[in-house]
């Protein structure tokens, strides 16, 4: 339940898609960092490595395959592509295309989402992000409420 609470605390209340994208990318990055740091004896040196989000996906996957949800690695890559598009362009349409690719991928590999909860503040993208986040948190096997704030900033700006 704590991962869900953490996600809901961070999501913008107005449903803003682009802000949700940025915040969910950061949340995903903190979980990837946790997965990776669990695999090392001296994880304190990971911050010095200044790993990109893409590199973190590959390292996290290398720590052990999530057999129940192999789709999550592609989902994270698509999320990163959407975030990169947002960071490097003002073309709203291009960002929306990338977000839709992420959303469709997750929805194709997840349980059917309940249409009755979808509205302007909680869209299919939010549902897809929720599914992705819960899977990577389960891989990390940790309580995201206990994570240090500094982990969030470890790779900011490095995509």
C-alpha cells in the first residue's frame, strides 16, 4: 500500500500529463537506483557514476529478470523516450505520441484497467504509470516512503 500512497502523493492533483510524466520519471528513477544499489556491496559510489536513466534500466534488468513482467523494461524505455521528448521540444503533439506509445504498451501487458475510474485527472496514462511503478517497486522489494530525497536527485538531467 505504501508505494501506491507515495505515487498518489507525488502526482499532480489536476491530472497535468506533462508534470505527471516528469514526476513519474523521477519516481521510476529512484526505484531503478534502489534495484541497482541492492546488487552492490558499496552502492554509495553509484551516484558518482552519474548513470543515465537508460543505463539504469539496463543495469536494473541485469540484476535479475522480472519473469512475471518482462514488459516493464520496454515500458520504462518508452517512458524515458516520452520524458526526453518533453525535455527537448515544445511540440506538445510529439510528447503526446510518445506518452500514447508508453500507455498502449503497458495496457497491452497489464490487466484491463477499470474504465469507470478514468477521467481528466486520472487518465489511461496515469493507470499505465501506476501499473509500471507497482511492478518495479515489487522488483526492488522496498518501501519507497523510506527512501532518502537525495536519491531522487542522483540522475536528474541525465537521460
